[in-house]
C-alpha cells in the first residue's frame, strides 16, 4: 500500500497531525487554559457529596467546563452559577439547562478571578446576606489566587476544590512539616482544611501529568484574623516564610526593620522562642506576631 503524501499548507509540506484526544462530547481541550475534563461519574458524585449540598444552597462552580459536574450538582441544590472562561465550553454547559433544570442553572462566560461572585449569588438567594458554597475542578495554575478570592468576605459556607495533590498537601500541612508554608498558615487561620481523597489521572481527559486531590475548606466560626487584617496578615506571613530556616529574631528584624533589643523584648512578651523558625510556628502565633508588629 502506498503511503499517503503529507498535506500542503500554504504551499509547504507538513506532517500529518496526530488526532486530538477528545472529550466524549467532542470538545478539544485547550492546553493553554489547563483544561482536563473530569469524566469519571463516581468521582463526580463523590465531589458533590463532599460539598454536603442542601436544597436551599446557591453554589458557585468555578471552571464548569462542559457541565459534567454541574449536571450532578444541580438537582441537589437551589441554584448553580457556573463560571467558565472558555466560550465554547460555556455554550456546552448551557446546553445542559434542560438536564439540570432551567430554573436551577445560570452559566456565566467570564474569568472567575474577575467576576463578582457575590453579585451573582444575591438574586438567587432567599437571604438578605447570601449564603452560598463554592465548588470546582480548577485550573492548577491559578489555584492560590482562586483560594484567596474564595476566602474574601463575605465567606462561603463551604469550599470544595479539586487541586494538584502537592497543593492539597500544602493546604493541610502541619507546623514543622516540609510542606508547611505561607499558604498553609494563611488558609488555616480562617478555615478548617480537610484533604479528602486522591483522584487518579485516568479520571480526566486528557490525563494530567500531576496527581490530584480533593480538599474541603470550611470557614471558622471564629477566624484567627479579622477581615480587615487578612491582606496584612498574608503579606506578613509571606515575608516570614521567605526566611523560613532563619531564626525568628532575625526574621522579625528584617520584616519590621527594628533593632534586636526591641524584637527580643517583643518575643519575650509573646512567650515565643527567638531561636525558633517560622516553619515551626502555628497560625495563632503568626497572628500574635502580626498584631505585635502593627503596634510598633
């Protein structure tokens, strides 16, 4: 059999492209947008169960894709607001309105980092101050800013995100562990963090090159930091972890610009070891350090 001749494009010979691995609905994932479609029905059901959905819940779904998770979630809640950046996928998700219930689904074509989630939730909530939850199989490249946004007051009742396993480990890490860092402290100061279960690469199309895990963030009734302190707290903790292996006295001298004697006196008043390292401190200790430094 004669081999097929290469196709010509604009007068040049080109090698024949290998076929794309498609989603069952025929949509080609965009690598640039980090798209990996979750297709395992059992995993989709477990993710929705983790949100503990209730009939009156309004849920914001981040990165809805073609609506596979949306279709499992919508019958169990009051309303789903599905945000999708890719216009093609937003259209695919919107086509599921009959399956989900026309009055249960709103599809928003937009960037989840820029869209005002609270403004979208309010019209669908039965409460003056909307109670809502957040869920999503999110692009791994923007996990941290999405978590920051999800934890911007007024806070949702629950957040369930499918993330890179390494990020899940960092979120749930305890003081003194290798994965404990600024992200761990910033989130644990306002949330209870649970790493629920791992998700195999074969559950996605196309399979990602990294491992995935589901995390649940439940805002604390009494967070360690007040809403007006959050921005300063995150910046302070990040500055401390830039020197995570340095002694606390030296870290604070660099972060505050104060002399050793003043920093030493402050640590003594807080009953903190000046030779300790940032990676060994729990979130509550960082809160006390922030408030001490704010009073200098």
